[in-house]
């Protein structure tokens, strides 16, 4: 909720006309829910895909205030954020709820971007790996992927919106651990993004690492004058 409806649509229109067509990147934005349709329309015939910030696991019915994965796909979305740290830690979303939302995305043609990560207390107490394993096993154990695309985003809670980005070497170590656990759990590797205070100055340092497959951007994506330079910096990895 950084922006209202008008601000969200204005940013989408600005990004849609920005000079980014030469970049060899996969790009997606996750707008305010009530602005999903005009954002999808703004990005028609551009390199930007659109995703939902959250979904309900039920396709339709008496679920006041909910918007389902099916409904977002029908609006033209390709992706959905699942289990973002704010959903987990502010709204109390459980690992079980995350799993049901992943299944709903796969059933309805959305690519889930499954967010996992530890709090500062868990990191400082040595509980990071235990927390990540619990999130990974709940999300992927016995999951029928059926060849669908899936993405994982490592977003340490202590780095989100704080300006305290995870050190690159530490991020590499954690990504390696996550990849190992995912392979143990579901028998295959998945793309793993890093998210947490990513900006134009540090994005390339993450993307230059082989086991960091992309970034999940928060604050820096809410303004064109910070997001476009970030995309420009990220594009250097593909040259």
C-alpha cells in the first residue's frame, strides 16, 4: 500500500513507456489489488508481466474480501506472491495456508513466487536453518508440480524495508542451503530470488552470483526514478 489507485496506474504507464526494450530480463510487477486490471492493460505488448500480491486458495464462493488465484489469472496475471513476510508476520499467515495458496496457483495457471525467510531473532539465535527447512518442507513436500513453473524468494525479514541488505556472501551461503533443501524436498532445483533492501547500487552484486537467480524488489520499485535505474543496473548481467 505504498501508492493509491491513481499513483499505481500512473507508475505502470510510466514504466510501460520507459526505454527498457533492449534488456534481456524477465520482468514482473505486483500492483495494488484494486489496480490489477489497468496495470495489466498498461503492460500489454511490453516485457512486463503482472502478478498478484496475495491470493485466496478457494476459486469462488462466500469468502468476503478474498480474491482467488483463478480471478487473478482471468484478469491477466502470470505470477502471484505467496507467503510474503508481511503476510506471515503481520497477518498471521501459516505455513499451511501458504501451501494451500501454492496449490491454488498451480491449479489455476499462476506461477507462485514462494517467499521464505527468517526473522532477526531467528537469525541471531541460530534458528535460521530450522525456520527455512520448516517453510520449505511445508511448501514443497509431496507437491505435485506437474512441470509448472515455480519460483522461490529468499527474503530475510530483518532486511526488508530496513536498508540493512543481507551481505552478498551471506546471501550466497543461504541460497545454497535453500537450493539443497528444495532438491531434497521436491527432487529438483527451482529459481531462487533474493529480496531485502535491493536497490540500483547493490542489485548487480547479487545477480553476479550464480546461485542468485533474480531479485524481489520492494521500496525501490515504487518510484520510476529508482526502479528504472535498478532495471538498467540489472541488465548488465545479461551483457
